[in-house]
C-alpha cells in the first residue's frame, strides 16, 4: 500500500472517490461533492490523500485549510479493508501536513461512529466541549 497526495482532480480519481464515498456512506446529494467543487478546493487549499494498492483506492480523505486549521473530512476506507491500518495511515499523512504548516487539525465525526471515534481518540483528537455543528446548505 502507498499513500498518495493529489493536488489535482482527474475524472478517474473523481469516479473512484465517489464510488468509495457512496459505498461507505460518506457522500450524499446534499453535500454537493461535484467534480467542480472538489477541483475548486484542490486549486486553492485542498488536497486529496489516498491509500492505493494494485491501481485501486483502498481509502481516502480530503483536507483543506483556512490558514489556521487543517480540516480533515470525507475520510473513508473500503468496508472489507477497515481495521487494517489504512485509516491510521491516511490520518497520519493529514497530520503531517498540519504539522508542516503549523495548523491545528480539526475534523467532525458522527456521534454514533464508534470505530472512527476510537481511531481519532487513539490519534490524539479530543471532543470540543460545548460546541455543536450547524450548517446551512441551501442559500
């Protein structure tokens, strides 16, 4: 397995990401994960990090930043490869970007996603007491 950083999005990578995200429940139409939106992110402060083996993507995450925090999102690992160290390797790569830039690392996880919460706890992430996440998707 190798970890790869992608600064540009091509149609094959996009299709592989969408397939992974659909299989793992990471994306839905409300998230507006279009080729254009992801490309725009990568053209500015975003990076896609993938775990690859034999030409296929085993897992991926997407990071971007606001020049103070590195936001880690859309992290997914193929269901049949979960709990094999892929998520940890992806997260370590994202944290290496945060460390190199001096940014804090921030992510969101669903309260019922115990396996992901276990990984994030093990990697040193802590709950942000007193905060809830709010979003307005339709403008």
